[in-house]
C-alpha cells in the first residue's frame, strides 16, 4: 500500500488561461524494516516525494510518503545495498515502483486540484456527441 506521510497544497493565484504544470516523482530513501516478529519477512520501506508545480506561481502540490516492498531476501538485500552505495534502484524494479506510486499520487492530486479549482494535471477523458 501507499502511505502518505506529508501533504502540502497551496494555491497562490487564480488560473488565467492555460498554465504549464510540471510533475516530479522521486524515490528519496530506502531502508530495511525489522518486522520479523509480525511477518515472516523484513520489507523495505521506500520513501518518495511527488510534486506538481503550476507555473506562473499559481499553485503547488506535494505528497511525501512511503510504500513497503517485499521480495526474496536476497533481492531485498541487493536492492538495499545498491541504494546505500549509489542511491539507485534496478531499473526494472524502479519502473514498477514509480508507476505504482504515480498512480496513487495522481489520483490524490486530481482530487486536491479539484478542491482548489485548479485544472487537472493529466488529461481527463471527454464524452463527445456522435455525428
């Protein structure tokens, strides 16, 4: 599951016309959790930061949170070692993690933008009449 630990949403100005919206998602930390007493494995806690910036100083949305990642012990140790040494994750695993986190955050960001009367940052499907 995706846990949000911090939310910062700020609308600074009204939207006038089209605005450029940039999003950014990054993994910020990976650490091992000692949960052997509760479950059979020690998952990795993968922290992230997801942000949306509405250009022209209109608004910003930030989510910081974490997910718990389970895999074979050997793979978890390799992943933790690579993060500790290089602050990198195997691209195949990284893509899956980022896509999972992005999906969760995009939904939350859409709801936040709607509450502040901001345009959505991703295209919303539109219904069109038949000719």
